C-alpha cells in the first residue's frame, strides 16, 4: 500500500502517551482542526484542536454516529492486527 496515513507526533489526551501512532481518521492532507484521531495505545477518540494539539472529544462529538463508526472500525482493526501479528 502506498498511501501511508498522515502521522503527527501528538500526546494522547486520554492516556498521556506521547506517540506518533495517532493516525488521522479523516483529513486527506493531514490534520485540520476538528478532525478525529484515535489513539493506537488506548483507543481514545481525540479531536484536533485549533493549534493541532489533541483534546478529548466532547459528549456531543462522541454521540455522532460517524465517530462511533470510526471507533468501531479502529477497534476491529486493532484487534485483528493483534490476532494476526501479536502484541506490539
Ligand atoms: Zn491514548
């Protein structure tokens, strides 16, 4: 696959993990304020703030069916990766 997801060094607002594993779920050319990002470590759904740092998603944002669906897909992908390739 040639289309690597855009990755930015960020700190997770849920688990404080500083990592580069926060993939951007939406946003084709890198993150923009309001884009969703999911922590590969804890699965926390975070939103890029105006300065492109990550903040926890609000209850309102979490209630968005699109966000729920992305989190579900992410968790499935993560579970499948662990099943196939083991823990990382
Ligand atoms: Zn996290």
